[in-house]
C-alpha cells in the first residue's frame, strides 16, 4: 500500500513562494554566501556537465549524413547503424561508470575527471578525421567510456555539499545537462552547414577548453584520509550490484532509479515520432516543443528542486515528481490536440524533482570514502535504463503505429512508461526516509 505524505494547499503555496526566490538565493550564494571551497568545484562540474551535453548534442544532427557519406549507406542503413552505435555507447557507459567512480575513490576526483575530459577531446578529434565506419564506431565507443565521468563529477559535488543541500545541487547539474542537450543540436545544425565534420571539431575544442579550465582552477575535493584502495571486484557491474545490495536501502534506490530512467526515456526516444503520428507536426514545431521542454526542465530543476526537498524531504519530493510524471504519461497517451501537448508540460516541470532527489538519496547512503563508487552505481543503473528503453518503449510504439498494427495508438509507449513509473513509485514508498538512513559501505 502506498502511504505517500502529500502536501497540503498551504504547503504548495509555500513551495511556490520558495521557488520564486530560489534563483535569488543561488545568485547570493555565488556572490559570497557559498564558501570558495564549494564554489570552485560546483562551477567546474556544472561547466563539465554543460559542455559534455552540448558536445553530445552537437554531433547528433550530422552523424547520419556522416555515416552515409563515409560508408556509402542509404538513410535507412545509417539509421540502423546509428541505433547500434547508441546501444554500444550505453553498454560502454554501463561498464565504464563503476570503474571511473571507483578510481576516483582511490586517486581523487580531479585526475579522473581530467583524464576523462582529455579523452573526450581526443575522441571528438578522432571522429572529426575518421574516414571509415570502424573508426567512427570506435570513436563512439570511447565517447561512452569517457562519458562515465558523471560518476566522479557528482561524487565531487557530494564531497563538498552538505547532505541536506545535495538534491538542490544535483538539480543544478540536471538543469545544466538539460540546457546543454537543447543547445547542442541547435548549434550542431548550424555548424553542420559548414560540413559534417565541423561539429566534431567544435566538440573537441569545447572538451579541450574544459580540460584546461579544470587543470588550472579545479581543486581536489577528496581528502587523502578519505581514500580507499581500488578493488576490481567492486569496479565491475556484478561487484557494483553486490556492493549496492550490502547496504540497507541502497539496492531499492538503485532499482527505483533504473525504472525511472527507463520510463523517462519515453520523451527522447519517441517524442518526435509520437507528435508526427498523433498531431502531424512539422520539423519546426517539433524543434519548438523540444526547446520548450528543455527550458521547462532547466527552470524547474533550478527553481523547484531545492525548496521542494527542503519542505518535503528527498523521498516525498521524488514521490510528488513520480505522481506528476505518471499523470503526464497517461495524459500524453490519450492527448488529441497540440494545445494539450503543451499544457501537459506542466507535469514535466514537476517530474523534474525525481532524478535529483533520487541521486541525493543514493549519495546519503554512501560514506565519504565511497561517494565515487555510489555515483558509479547510479550511472550504471541509468545506463541499464538507456539500454532497456529502446527495446521496450520504441518497440511498443512501432507495434502500434505500423501498417499491421491491431489499433493505431501512437501513445502506447507512454502507457508503458506510466506502468514503469508506477512500479518505481511503489518501490520508492517502501524505502526508508532520510532520518532512517545510515551510511553503509565499508572502506
């Protein structure tokens, strides 16, 4: 039985009031309220996430034509190959994230992050000059491996942020990713007019600049006495699962995050196809809707997450977000007009509470010595969601929009997402609250 502690109307009013002043507080922190030891790592991490997501998005508009040009493929073959590359990136991130996370617990966050950033700069340069399909495939595999830098990056945030403020800070991280993900394809499309290789050179330059930024200004956040020995038994997916199951509440939080990641992928995986099949939108309309979603997510994670978690706690804030998400999924499944599609974005704004709250819950279940490992487990679980989502959501949508579909139902994938979200909600309500959590990993 779900026993969610839902907010009263007075609490909602207070939440909205807190949301309106959140940006002012963030600016005040940046001017001096936040200690310098916290500001430098946070600014660098936000820049890293932002540039990484821009770099990923930059190459999206031109990758299909580059594959067609280099491999002599037609569009259908390029799309199929691109899908295999996407799966390969997810698998590589799945294996790479726990390794990078554990390495950061041993050697510190700074060297692992710098190696990952330098690797991305070289990787994008390789993609810019690659003249065969195997080289492009290798470059995308390396992108997945070095993309596991989210684990040490978020561990650095946990090192320097008090537990009760982590959800808000993780919200800033998610907002930086969202803004970069929206800006990347737009910039990549413009640069693509100069040639299919131009966005890769731009992505390489951005990663190199961020590497130099970190090399000169990013301080180490993990003290020597908080480090632990690297153990391959814990730095692989099976070892990460065993480590998560060893801590009370950890495994449950990981499963909730995996279910949520899978459900939330319904938007990037099916949105463009869904709105064409359901509303007949043009490319310009699709682009406008994606930009609107990006802005909504960035604003809500910046303005809403901190006040909501402060008022309701991490578990209940995630509960509110999941209820909103499930409502939005069901609404999109049966939406019949364009104005409804934009109106339902209110649910997307509230669902932005989910991921930062879950990340903060996982972080709270770690000791200072194992933050990298825990963030690696989180990245790995999200990688599982990225692998499962195309096999579940995209396939369901294809079944109900094809010529042989039993009924024409473009919103079928959203109903599947709603079921996944409901499963995540049930499991979430069984997890202990923050005041019942004890940090659990041994050194």
